[in-house]
C-alpha cells in the first residue's frame, strides 16, 4: 500500500520530518504500507532511516496522479488540497500546522472531521491517529454541481 504526503506550497517542515521518524515508519509498516511519496516543498527530509520505499520531490505541476495512486493521504490543512482529496474519495488525514498564527486550518480540519470526511491531528498526535484510524473513508464528501457558479454568475449579470 502507498501513502502520499503533501505540504502543498506551504512551509511545513515538521510534517515532512515526522513522516520519516522511526515511530511513524513503524506504524505505517504495521498497517501494511510499503511505499511513501512525499511532496516536501522546500524541506529536505532524511529518508535514510525510512522502512518504507520513499520517493521525495519538492514541487510538480500536478499532484493528482500521486493522490490517485495513494491508499492514504497525509496532508497539510489547506482548503484546496483537502477538497481535491475529498473529491477523489480517498482516506485523508489532515495535519494542522499549529505554528501558524490565526490558524484557520484548525477550524477547517475540525469541521471536516465532524462530518466524518477526514481524520485530523497535529504533528504531535499524528502517530496515535495513524495507529487507530480506519484506512477507508468513513463518509463520502457531497459532489458539487459544476454549473452552480456559472448559473449564479449568469443570474447576477442578468443574462438569464
């Protein structure tokens, strides 16, 4: 099984580094994971001690294929990334960067968690969440109507 880790365009070195710790590697191995891809941003993780087969890159134009190939996605709590993953109906653990001031990420993670769409944690609690969370999505995120915005815009512009 494969886990994909993403920090998006944010600086979240703590998440990148914790994924390579012995504790997290042990949990992932025990849960049946064999491969891990990390989109690390500017962080440079030390993968020498990793038990999983690891692929690391900083950025690429699209991470969609990495998300599709993953059985589990561990991500920063960016709204865009969360919505992309939820649309794919993939298991998502959202890790809140508690070093940010005025942290809106916590609110988003809590709301998505309350709906059963994601598991969420901090860097400190990630290992315990990984140990106990189900590996399948517990609730499907509602599909959006792609015409909703264009219909709204047309109405506002008095074009319908």
